[in-house]
DNA sequence: AAAATAGTTAAGTGGTCACTTCACCATTCG
DNA sequence: CGAATGGTGAAGTGACCACTTAACTATTTT
C-alpha cells in the first residue's frame, strides 16, 4: 500500500515544497509541536497547519493531540518508500550501463 | 552544488508530477527521443517538451540533439542527490530512536 | 473567572502549473 | 523539388497552490 502510485504522488508532492521539507528536517531531529515547527518559518501558524495536513495526507508525518498541543513525528516507512522509488530507477540505469560496458569490452576482445 | 536547496527544490518539484516520473521511469530503461517519451502519455508533444524542460532544469535528465531528434538520458548523480536527502533524514530519525532505546534499556536496569 | 496559549477552520487572493492550440523551423525521405 | 517527421515557442485558459486574515474552540495558567 506504500508503493501505489497515488501515495507516491502525494509523497513527492509533499516533499516538493521547501517549507515542508524544512518541517521534515526538523522532525528528523525529534518530535515537535505545531508551534515548534512554525517557529523558524516566516509564515502564519495557519499556513503551517495547512502544510502539516499535506504532510500527514502523504503519510510522511503523523501526529497526535494531547491536551491542547499536537505532537508530530516523522514516519520513516513512508520516507523509505520515496527513497526506494528513486533508488530503483537509478539502479536500473546503472545496471544497464554495466551491461553496456560488458558488451563493449567483449566486442573489443573480438576485434 | 548538487546539495544546494535550490537544486533540491527543483528536483523534488520535478518528481512531484506523475507524467514526469513516468518519463524518468522510461529513461531508467535507456535513452529515448522526445516522441518516444511522449508515446505512452495522453498529452500533446508540446506538453511533453515542457515537462522535459522541467526535468532538465532540475538536472535529473540531460539531452542532446542530433539531426532532428533529441535524445534524452537520465542523470544518475542528480537522482542520487534526492535519494541522499531523504536517506539522511530517515537515518537521523532512526539513530535517534536507537539512542532512545539504549537509554530506556539502561534506566530499566537501574530500576 | 479572566487571560493567555495552542491549534483549527473557512473564505478569499494572487500566483503558478499543466495543458491546449497554432504557427513555425529544421531535417530527412520519396 | 515537395511532403512528412521531429521538435520548438508563444499565448491562452482553467485548475490548483501557498498564503493571508479573521473568527472560533479547547486547554491551561494565574
């Protein structure tokens, strides 16, 4: 369910925004409240909540509310899925290059 | 120069679109012309060229024109940079979890 | 209880994005 | 040569996006 294109779409779309990547960056150093996430960002709290919603919809971040403070954390499984997509494509390309190299080496021997 | 936030921004933004990811996917299986990239996509050639421009601006894809056909290929270095950004964040989180685990194990011993 | 804190929600706005069509250039084929 | 192929550039359009303000709820502090 993490590899379906729709979820992948949401994840890359979520990562496309610099503010959201900054939030992920912050969360990679530990859980944080919404206001803590907002603090370094030059925008309203409201905007931050909207970004947070995007991140949660993508599965990259989860949160729970205790009292009046919502604590957010990174969801490493989702991060891994995005990572995996890129890795697969890069590896496919590099394997292809290797085969091509072998082929060229062989035909050179035969010349 | 591959890790500066502006370039990272362009890369994730480029990967955010499903059509562009499909193009990257196709290119991971080998170089292709613009029309070959366009063939499986339900949109005009012109639209594909515009997507291609985004991909090239992000550094994920490069191309060269020979005669009247432009041949495109994937740029694995850029892919690796995006991969690396995600990986760093995920690892930071996981290392943190490990330390937390150690801490909990220790304090348990002391109880 | 009053005031401060933390977050939520809705509505609006300006800008960007993905796409289209159409006119066009350059190269190759018959 | 003329016609077909492969690609490019500009202008327009509707949808979406990031953000704002403002009104509001729920919780905690004093």
